[in-house]
DNA sequence: ACTCCTTGGTATCGAGTCGATACTAATAAC
DNA sequence: GTTATTAGTATCGACTCGATACCAAGGAGT
C-alpha cells in the first residue's frame, strides 16, 4: 500500500487539499466557485468556455452549466456567444469578481509556501509539476499549459500583434502568451 | 501575488487536489466519504469519534453527523457508545469498508509519486510536512500525528501491554502506536 | 441540397455535502 | 445542586455533482 512513502505523499497532498477546501469556504463563494474564477482569470480568450472549464476541473458539462448559472446570478460571470461558432459561449469575469480574487483564500497556502527556502520552493515546484504531468497523461487529460510553451506558438509572427497562434490562426497579445490554454500542446 | 513562485506552488497543489477529487468520485463513494473511511482506518481508538473526525477534516459537527448517518446507512460505519463518557460515540469500520479501502482511488496519486526518484520522494515528503505544519499552526489545528511521536507516549511502560498513554492513562498495543491520534502533541 | 453524426450547451432530477441554527443529553465546574 | 460546557442530532436552505434527456449549431458524406 504505502510502499516507499508514495502512499504517504498521496495522503499529505490530500490532507493539504482538504485544508485548502476548508479555507475556500471563506467569503461569499464555495470552493469550486473560487476555482472557476481562478481559471477564468488565468485562461486566454479561446479557453474561457464552459467546455474548457469542465475539462480543466474534471467536471461534467451539466455540472459546469449549473455552477456557471449560479455564478452568473451572483454577478461574477458574464456569458457571451462566440461569433465564429454560435454553439460556444464566451465567459468573462465581472469587475466584482476581479476584486474578489484579490482576497483569494489560496493566498493562505501560498503564505505557507513562503516559509520554505528558495531552493525548497524550486524543487517542490519541479516535483509537483512532474507528478501532475504523469497523472494528467494517465487520465488522457490536456495539460492546460502556458500559451508561449506551446508548439503552435509563433513569437513575433504577425504584423501589428506581438505573437500568433498557428493552430487557431489568431494574433496573440503579449499578455495572452502567459495565459493558460485549452489547446496547448507542449513543444516536442 | 505569485511572488517567488509561492502562488504557483499553491496553484499546483490545488490542481492536484482537484484531480484527486475527480478520481474520488469512483466507486460507490463520494470524496468526503472516502476521507472518512481513510481516517477511521488510520486513527487509534480514542480518535475514532465524530468530534475528532470533524477536527481532522475541518468540518462542522452537523456535517459530520450527517455524513456518518449516510455511511452508516450504507453499512460502512458502525456507531457504538463510549462507556467512559456516554456522550461520545465510538466509530468503527465494517469489513465491507475495509474491503473497499483496498480499491482506494488515492492509489492513483500514489502511483504518480512512484514515478519520482527515491530522493525526490524523501524531499517532497519533508517539504509537504513542513508546509502542513505551518498551515495547521496558523489555523490552530491539531496535527493528528502518530501516537509514538507524542510527548505522552511511554514505550514499554505498562505490564501486560507494550506501551502506555500518559495523557489518557490507557495501555497501547504495538499497532496503535503507529496510528494517528486526536490528542497527539509532538515531543518538544 | 439532404441526411447523419458530432459537438457545445441547457434543463431537470436525485443523492449528498456543507454551514447555520436550534435542540437534547451527559459530564464538569462551582 | 445549579450552571456551564461538551458531544452529538435534527432540520433547513444553498449548492455540487453525475446522469439522463434534450436542443441547436456545425461538419461530413452522399
């Protein structure tokens, strides 16, 4: 079961997750609702859709639809329609949601990480990223990595825009190259 | 916000937690129900009570009561009464629950940890434990550490029993010294 | 064109979490 | 012996969550 401490590591992460879940009941939001807001704040415009959100959080589309309805009712999320594909909805955060994110309870966990040494933080980041990659691959889930680390990212390709996406054939702002993307495929 | 990568670490752990939550919808149980079973499997007899469970999971007593009622209805948990304090209930797992725990979805995460090197696992364990300690202390929460690492643990103290608890004044079996305890206070 | 199929999203249902509040019973403090 | 305090339950309302059924828009093949 817990051979080589692998089980212990899983238990530690789970306990941490529980604690964060307990933190996330703070304020006017529930844990998943915080996660939705965080995702929408970090995702680029192609990825701010119910489907991508569901893939990121590992939820069925029904659940996503319901949760978005609640957040829309609270005035944190707005839904528009994608002009290129009128089935898709484009999600965006309200100003109130952005204000709320400045009191994100995730900061409590970040504060605990700040007690580690610089070197410990670097190692921890690398190790967690490695575990996450393994886990996501095993579940055939998209990595949702950063746009500029993608094989379809072309730096300074278009005229009039800093960068360009070769997959979606759209110009990219500098800021967007740092956002996470639904379609991201890491460079081979 | 994400200074020194501390925010990134928090985001990684949260993402991991989400993934595990998604895993934990497997089988006949819900994520929290799995956590209840895991706790009851790891806690010593003094700690298998609704109050200790609530403290461990960070839930209010009402929620714990409700969740236990569901698990009792499914035949995974039994409730008895503590003869020393008839307000307390003593929880125990059924054989069926123990069988179920052999298919614990947490094993998926443990498998991902097994992809790390021995050295990486040791470092990760230490770092996570350190973060957890900081976080628990900040929330004034009990550590729920192992019985034998407690200041009230007396090795080979009693006659007829391997060990002894100086706080509760009860003999302890060898096996129990490895269980987690509600009252545990690490050695100074 | 026209069907067939896939994809993106919604509506509704039932089980269950979760905090809040109000309650009961057993113990502890004085 | 009265008065806290503590352990647990009961009930309520908001919400998550998967499952199922459904609808609309786009795509593929003929």
